[in-house]
């Protein structure tokens, strides 16, 4: 007569991770390789099938019992490697459609470097012969003045400030009225007078007249936002800490669909761009797109008809169809091609 095998009660229900099932002697024997190996049951779920021999009363004949399913015991628990089919493929990172071709076209359109940002941007506003600490201070001030202001106006204001000695000490000695007259007519010039005075005092007291060397510290200064901070890090400290996104970059990124979904402000655009754009491209993004926005992808009436991206830019296609209502919505031919 065969020995009666008793099945522990804990095997009669699906065990939960971390339960006492792993401590059961029966499971221990299975994990050690005793008994029959695990196989898939009819439902396709991995599990152990334990067959116990029972002896019916009055009958010495052996009869198999119904298999007990223990789907909660995975092959990983028993030390067996998972099959390749059970490992999900890592999803590929999202990238905008045609972005490489669009970027190459923008580089081609910007190769002359004749936009206002090329001659009057922040990189052209500071005195390159001054001491390093003074140069960094001038870079920061030029970016503070540039907010909501055209490069031409910012450049003129910085020129006047430099002629009066643009240093931490001189700005602290200067009265608000004189400072306002020197930076007028930059946008929100009254607020900027206040921010410049407050920031300069902080630099004198906390940074020995220099500027902070991190984005987290720069954005704590009055009147300094993320765009200014990242561009300051690049120009003043030669450290690319992120993509500097202003209104031009924000607008173009949405027009080209370089963001997964429409963004509402430049900071949202920065975060969306940094999710997919290779880091080695971050440094040139601001310079390329700002100049492109000043000359071609204008805020109002963009020059889509002469843009090299007109065939692969979603916004350009819509704009060009508006100027030629006879063009079928599904037509691959653009109006500029029909006119040739």
C-alpha cells in the first residue's frame, strides 16, 4: 500500500506575495526539485500542478486526484528564469515626426547668421575685455533687460549702461531715476529698475559681487526666470544646463509639433523638448530658433511660402491652404509648388 500524501491547506488557495506559503514544507520540497515539474494549466497561466495519490475506502486501487493549481507561485519564486516571452519590450522614446529634416532645414536657413539675435543678442551685449566677474554680471543684466523686449532695444540699453560703468558697485551707487533713464524703453522698465537694484545688492552681499553658478540659485534672484537662468549658465559659465526657451522657441516648438501635446508657456515647452531632444543639441536650440523666429517663422504672418519646411511643417500646410482654398485637403501638393 502506498503512503498517503497530505496536501497542506495553504496550497488550496492562491497564495499572496509575502505569505507563509514560501515557508511550507511542501513548497520547500517542490522548490528543491522533488515531485513533478511545473507546467501551464489550461487557462495558460503559469503554476504548479500537484498530484496526490489517495486510497479510496475498500479499494486498494490507486486513483489520481484533480490537480491543484497554485498560480501564485511563479517560476521566479522557485528560482527558475522567466521566459523571454514574459518580458515586455521597452517602449521606444517619443520623437516628433520629421524633426531631423526640419532641424537641418532651419540650420540651412540660419547659416548666414544675420538675424538680430546674431548681432544684438545677449552674447553681444557684454564687454568682452572686462574682468570675468564683471562680464558675468553684465550677461545676467542683459538677460534681465531682454524679457519682453526686442534685441535691438536691449542692446541699446546695455550700451548706455556700459558707458556709465556697468559694475556691481556703480549700479548700487546709481539712483533709480538715472537707472530708469538709461534702460528706457525696455519692456516693463520700472519693474526692471527695481529687480536690477535688488539683485545687484544680493550679489554684493551673498556672492562677493559675482553671480550664482547654478540654475537653482539664479532663479531665486528677483526678476530672473528659467529661460534667463539657463542662458546665463551657457554664456557666463559655459555650462549647458538646459534648453533656454523664450517666446520664439515656445511658438516654433508648437508649430512644428516638437511637443507631444500643445504647451501653454515657455517652461512647459522646455520640459517637453528636453524629454526627447538629444542633449548635444540643447546648446544651439535657442540661437537657431530665436533667429528663425525673428526672420522666418514670425509671430504674425509667418513666411511659410518661402520656408524650407513648408512641405513637412503641419502649421505651414494649414497656412498655405488658407491662401489657396482650391487646394484639396488631402493634396500632397503645396500652393507654392502649384505656382511654380
